[in-house]
């Protein structure tokens, strides 16, 4: 019991500090991991070797490889090109602009992860809104919500999916076949709901359409040779994701292979600049969380949670899946979906090993709950946090109250869609 209390206290203190946001979350996570290992070694329930073994290097490799590819692509001006071209296609109509930017952000999020996509698209969105003299608020919130929703459809679209796929051995095609249909319906519902919620904003009359149409999207491209080579490598990498299971390749290896191929073909003179734009704090945050959760797992604390889930699952696996969707969503909206996912992964794994049940539907329930639940609040996902930070540099900053007026209804609507389709398709999600 003492081990449970001590490891649980370290875990709760770490996550409470992350939630408060007074100190950078990567620093907090690393400090929590260090304390967990030190205390675990002192009390005999955790070791340095066990801490290293708890880190999912397949997840980190997948994130690192894709970050390098995106960093190389971003340096060519490709994302600015896409955003300007999209804006010009809208001819200044706020609704069409909202629809096009939201769609392109969601599609990119399916293959480049939603955090990176928002980092690259949102600043250009603000610029376009300023040129037109309209509020960037609905555009930014729409991009974040639609990218969070769309990212659930693929293995690499959302950080929780990356971790779930790695832990459960699910392939890229598994996510496409089982989650993409659900996400497509949920995405359409979210888009319709946002159209209604932002009806006043999206009925604004743009003021300077001529200036927008004069923008030259081709001027945003800095290095077409690098762009062409990187896009080719990225395309091949994504194709490999579709067949990686058949080739017996880990997704992390595929991503790192793609990054290595792009670097070798392009041979950037300033490799330091390429690596500088890799989100190293995010990678360290993930690694530290893995170590911290590994500590509470080693102490036996997670077994208590697993016992509760096992009791419910053995009685009704479908009900357990629905509870995981909604419970996971509510928790993810409060503490960020990444920590919650890392905690639940060993619980579901233990359930499968201890009961022999086919827990595959629970992996899909976890992905849906963590992904859609992240839309509920400004801290529900990393993409949301970044969007809010960018909006604070404009005349219409996004507050928690503004976000919840739109994010919470979208979260509830998409969860309802996910629940209905999960129940109807339960026998096929095996």
C-alpha cells in the first residue's frame, strides 16, 4: 500500500503541476520522471533499466522522423504557398475561406500530425484575415477543432494514435479501415455545427479582397528543388505507412528511414537549422511521461485501475468501450489527451493479457475518446494550446470562455457520433 501511495503522489503532483502551467510542462515532466526513478530505486520498486525500458522508442522515432520531414518541407515555404493559394480560391468569402482552410488543415493533419500543421498554417491564417479585415478567431478555432478531429483518422495524425498503434501493434491501414469512416462522419457534423456557431463571424463583409487576390503564392516558395525532393520522399514514406505491416517494418523505422532519405538526397548545408525546428521539448515530454507512468505501473498502482476495468469488461465489453470513449474524453479535456493515453495503454494491455479478451475495440474507443475529447477546452490538446498562443498576438485573442462556447459543443457532437457508430459497428471493430 505504501508503494501505491508514494508512486501515486508523485504521479498526481507531476500532472497537477503540468495542468497548472506555471512551469514549462517538459521541465515538470522531466522532474517528475527523475523523482519517480530516484524514489523507486530507494524503495525497491523501480530501476534505471526499467525506466529506460518503459520509454516507447517506436513512438519517439515516428515523431522525430516526421518532424524532420516537416521541418525540411516548411523551410521551402510550401505551407505558406498552400495557405495563400487556398485563400485566393475563396475569393474573400469568410465561409468559403473557413471551409477551405479547415479542410486543408484537417487533411494535412492526417499525415503530418495536427500540432505541426497548426504551427505552420495558423500564422498565415492570421495574415490573410488581417488583409481581408475580418476576425481570425473563427478561422483559428475552426482549424484547430477540425484538425484535432481529422487527425484521429490515421496512425500518424494524432500523438495518442501514434502511442496506441505502437503499443497495440496496429497498422496504418488498421486505423484507416476502422477509424476513418467514423471520423469522416464526425468531421462533417463538426463542420456543420461550426458553421452555425460562427454564423455571425462568417457573415462579415471582407474589406480588401483585391489585396488578397494580388498575393503571389509562388513567391512564398523559396527552394523548389528541395521542395520537389522532400515531397517525393514524403509521398514514398506515406505509401510505406500503408504497407509497413506487410513488410514487417515498425512505423517509427519507416519515419526515420524517410527522414534519412530526405536528408541524404537534399543534403542541406545548414543541418543545424533543420534540426533546430524539431520539437525536442515535445519528444522529451513524451519520454519523461513514459518513465513516470512506468513507475506507477512498476509499483502495482495501475493494477488497481486495471482490476476495475477488467470487472466491467468481463461483464460487457461494449459498455466498457462506450465508457472509455466518454470517460476518456472528459479526462482528456482537462489534463491533455497525451498523459491520459499513456496511462491507459498499460491498463488495456494488462486487461488483454489477464483475461484473454479481444481488447482491440477498446483501443479504438481510447483513440476516439482521447482525440475528440481534446476539443473540449483550450488545454485539451497541444494543437489547441498553440492556436490560443498565436491568437494572443492578434486583436481578438481566444479566451477559455470563447473556446468552450464552440469547442465543447463540437466535442459533445463528435462524441455522440463516435458512440453511435462504435455501437453499430462494434462487431466489425475486432
